[in-house]
């Protein structure tokens, strides 16, 4: 039987607390290794807002690669080329690939 992830707060959860501070709990899944940051509720609305901001920030950091664009203005993006080396050849010509340090990759563009 395969290990299935259960990231709930129940006793069957595969998540284990790895760090606790006065503001957050940090949990890691034993099955998939995903890390989750949960704000501790301390009875005020301010902390509820903190909980949402932690969650939003964590989701943003986790999915940052998804919002990268191939060009920054007129120039090719190094971050995009590093994140998606297999797609770089579709967006850049050979001269741009060489400038990005991707000499071994052959461009599909002319």
C-alpha cells in the first residue's frame, strides 16, 4: 500500500510538527516532504490576518516559478531560462541563449 498524504489537522494526518514558535507551527509531511507553516491563533483578529498572510506568502514562494516571464522588457530573463531550460529554446534565438550561458542548447528560433 502506498503512502498517501493527509495534510489535515486530524490524528490520521501524515504531517508532523518540526518547529513551534510563539507565532507559527511548522509542519512537514512524512509521505511527500511538503512543508506547511500555520499561524497560531491567540484570540485576536490581528492574528487571523497574520495567519492568512503567512499562508499567502508561503503559497507565493512555493509557486514563484510559475509567474516568471521569458522577457524583462526587451531582454531575455535569466531567471526564466534557469527555471525552464527545456522551454528556453522555444523563446530565445541562438545569440540570446549564448548570452544567457546556455551554449549547449540549440534554439528553435532563427
